[in-house]
C-alpha cells in the first residue's frame, strides 16, 4: 500500500510546484522543538499551538519512484510533519491538552481566496 500527500517543497512563494510525497519517513529530527500555531484546511477556523522539531531529515519516493532523502527546516519541516500526521490519523487539534488550547479564528489571512 502507498501513503501519499502533496506538498509544495519549492520554498519559493507562489511557485506553485507541488511535490507528490510517497511513503514518507522521518529519519532524524532535531532536539530543538518550536511551538507555533497551526491551522488545517480539514478544520478551518481552528488553530492550536503545536511543538515540532526545527529540523528533520526525511526520505520519500516521488511519483516516478525516485528515492529522495533531504533535510527540511522551519516551516517546510512543520508542513511535512503536519501532513505526515494526517497519514497517521492525527489532527493538529490532537495536540491540544485541553479544549481551551484550541483557538477559533474566523478570519484566517493565511489562506488566500485565490487558492
């Protein structure tokens, strides 16, 4: 079976080049954890502060079957781990220790109307 998600790994704003990530794995992760508010299109309007490693070493296959190993830092690492959580049945709200840790945001400027 395949585990798949799609992510923009270009690290360039508005590049639009999406990567198909097949059978992703985290090989290593930094000890430094950084907490930041995360939102999810699956539960729009709700944010939770999620601690994640600042840097990760990952492996995956491309849609052509090419094996890739790479390092991701900061936002790229956070997005990769967020999507990997979905494959493992975990939502960002699962990181909340209580219902009070979930913030409702009615207007998310981070999501553009253009898509």
